[in-house]
């Protein structure tokens, strides 16, 4: 049972039917949503590998039991990987990966030369380093997405604001519109994006290449994230451990489900902005929970 389902059930059950209340609260106190694809793109790679293994087994004429075994493994890998996909876009990528690769391998469409693939691979490695695979890919903050945020989160003049994983600098631009008198900082792991962000960032913003997970968040009055659902538990735990009292963790679109938001603000385009002020508080269950 998920945390939300448990809470909903707790609200419906009368107190006369509830037993073991303290035990249930202890069991669910630190419940977090199950991790789905924190090792992305490993599920996709395993799925494509299993599909190709099954295809090759059939093509080379292996004995039927062996070929069927490869097929079963590929089917199980497909079910597992798609369940780990977390988002519809990733599930589509996993589903299309093998058919598209087969079309290219079969020569049904013109294939670029090997050097073009090598350049593409090098560009992908530069933009998305191996150690950043657990972080979000390039998710630009929409222009004007944070307009009006100052009304919900007040910061003193010259407040220090961090865009953790600033990408190409779109988040820094949006933060500058919301807090024109703030001291803006951006940290980005990929060096091409860090250079681009440094060029595109508002005047006075400081952008450097680095790992925002290794950054000391206690130096900032507000930390802004546009990550992905799988990394939010880690981000909230880091914020709870490092932010000084009164500082803010601000996440565009994705919440830290195990933590109680201070507020949820709607961006001008309707996206949710999850606001957490230090000290962060874990979500608590109602007093009445079923066994």
C-alpha cells in the first residue's frame, strides 16, 4: 500500500476498527514512493539487449527450447523495464528502441557513416556525463515560469540563490526575473552547458562547472531545482540536512513526496512549484490507520 493510499484508508476507517495504531505509524513514518528508474537509462539498455538477444537466437537457428528461453527472457525484461520507465516518454523510448535499431541494422533506411555516429556519441557524452545519468537531462525552465514567485517566497536584498543543475541558463534567467536584486549562482556538471549558461546568464550571475550534489547548500537562501521525480527524495534529504533555518527548497513540477510542502504555488503556465522551507518536515499519518 502506498503512503497516499494508506492515508486515504485511514481517513475512512472509524476509530473503533483501528488496532495497532502506533505500529502502523512507525511502519509508514518514513515511507517514500518506490524508486522506479533512478538508474536510467539502464532499464532501456537492458531491454534493448534482451530484445536483440532473442532476435539473434531465432535468426541463427538455435534449437527451439533455447530460442524460446531467449524469448521468455526478453519478454520478462520488457515487462520489468517498462514498469521501471516511470514516465510515458521513457516507455515510448524503450518500446521504439529495438524496432528502430532493427530498421537501421537491416539497411531499410540510409545510415550515417561511422564517424557521424562517433561524433553524436561524443556530443551526448559531453552533454550528459556518465555521473549525471541519475540526474535530469536538459529540462529548460520555461521563460516567465517563476514570474510572481516573490509574492509567495520573500527573500531579503542580495539573497543568495542557487540554480542546482542550471543547464543552459534558462533557470537563472527566470530567477533573475523573480528576484532582480538577488545574488544568483548556477552549478552545472556538463562543461558545454556550463559554458553556454555562463554566456546566457543574467549580468552578475556566477556559473561554474561542478556537481550540485557536492555543493554546500547552507550558503544559500533559496535552492531551485528542475530535476526529475527519482532525484527529489535525495534533494529533499540534502536540503533538510544542509539548508539553514528559513531557507527554501523550490522544485518545479516535481514534489518530494515524503516531505510536507510549505506551500504549492502555481506558475503562470499552470505548472506546480513545490515550496519547502527549512526546517523541512516529513509527512505525518493521521492518528487513525487500519492494520
